[in-house]
C-alpha cells in the first residue's frame, strides 16, 4: 500500500501500481490510437511518459502543510500584507488531462510570524502538480496558507489558459480564466482586497 494525498491534502491509502504496469497501459493506449508501439521512435516512449508523469503529478506525494511548518518571528512587528506575484502555474485539468498554464498571485497578512518566500511558490506547486480544476486549485492554496500560517487574511488569484478549450472542443486560443479566493481580512475588508488587486495589476 502507498500513502497518497487526496484533493483535500489528506493522507489516504492506495494500491501501488508499478512503473512497468503503467508503461504497459501506455502501450495499450498507443495501440488504441492506431500506432505501432514496437517501432523505433516509440519503443522507449512509455518509459519516458511514466517518468514525465511522475514530474507532472508529484504533488500527490507532497504535503503543503509540512512545507509551511518553519516560520520566522523576528519581523519587528510587521503586520501588513506580503504579496508574491507572477508565480508560474503548470497543472492538468482533471476532465481531459490537458495542460493548464498560467500565473498565480498570493498574498497573506502575517499573525506575528512570516514564512520563507520560496514556500509560497512551493505550496502553489504542490497543488498544481495534481489533476485539478482551477477553482479548487485556487481554494486549496488559500485555505492551506490561512490554516498553516494562522494568517489574518489570505488572497489567491490565478490567471490561466486551459488547453482543453484552446486545443480541442471550442478551440478559443486567446481565452484565459481568472479565479480569486479571499479569506480573513481580504474577504471582510474591501480596502485590503482593493490594495491587493492594485498590487497584482501593476
């Protein structure tokens, strides 16, 4: 049995599928497509795809809360928002497994302690590297930061292109999707929300 993280970042048990079994599944998919998996250009492709999928979906083996465990209290009373802009997002939509490519903006208002700046981007990565909807991804990042940091407020925005609608289906190449989620002071006090929106629009 293997411990994995579900969509709510809770640990669950799941039967382990071997790399070899996964590679064999991709061979079947190539045959279904009408390809010859034994031809020179495809012989090693199942192995390469499995390796790539481990990278695309590594978030299932990571815990965002653990990333945020180390904080710093030596901030001399700083109590205004911390904003990190333009965090790259690469995810996959759970409906078609097509890429979601965009940027995230994250802000939080510390409650006596702050977290290392790289940790904000790492939390975005943990939840991005899973099958996702953009709405859930935005909420997961925000709720995790709020709870793990005991923050006074959190704001998360994502602006992304979904290749499930740019490369297939309706095929609107220029369409992007924007989602926002606010907690604490960012939700209750529009002055904080408006300042945040001004910061990320610059």
